[in-house]
C-alpha cells in the first residue's frame, strides 16, 4: 500500500516552478568586455547540494549608480539592470554573468530554499575590503562571504552553506 505525503511532509514553495525568470543569469549585457562569471553551489547542513534553491542578486553598476531597474522583468540586452535571479540545477550549482559592482565591494544576495520559513540575506564580496560588516567578523566567519577567484570560469566562485561547518554568514534586518 502506498501512502501519499501530507501537506506537512511536502515543504514548499517550489521555487523552480513558481519564480522562473528568463535571462535572470545575465546581469551584464551579452558580449560586454568586462563581464565576469560568478558561480557556486548551495549546500544544506549535511553538505548535500540543494537542487531547488533560488538566488536573487542586487548590485550597483560599475560606476556606482543605481539607475538601472532592479527587479525589472524587461531586459533589453543592452542596459545593466543590477538584478538577477537564478535557480540551482540538479547538482545545486548556479551561475550569473555580471559586472564588478561600483561604490560597494559586494553583491547583495537573497537565498530561497525548501525548508526555510523565510529567505536568507547575505553578501558576496569579490575582494577583501574595508567594510563595516567584514571588519566586524572574525576571520573564519569573514571568509564565508569572500568569493574565490576562479580563472577557469572567468570570474569567481561562491558557495552558500545553509548550516553546519562553514555556514555562510547571513544578515538579519529588523
């Protein structure tokens, strides 16, 4: 006899179904000479990949302006929007093509995943920098926010660890 899961046993929402965003990985216009790839994996507390997470990115343009239309679903393929949304694949991997942010040394990230009652906020720093958040963290915790250079990918790698050893630093907004 097979038993169907109860609503309590099927945690949602299912982001891969509910929030598709065509072109969400392309923050930088196609062919932009300064584009970089930022990629990584999302891991759960046991160190297993999360195949159905969703990450949103916000950042200023390289000149520091925030004149793009973050969150705009209308991409024209020319303008930098400063917003991206990507799902993880079956191996928990995600990737975006973007430009290095100006005025701040980081990209803001929201992580949505099954089992999380609320999305999590963090940052991806592309380099060590004098920054109030980084300065306030112990070195072991600070490194969870630093992307590692990845010359083979033409950019950086940043893994998100939701719990456990090397858990990513998450931010609380009140």
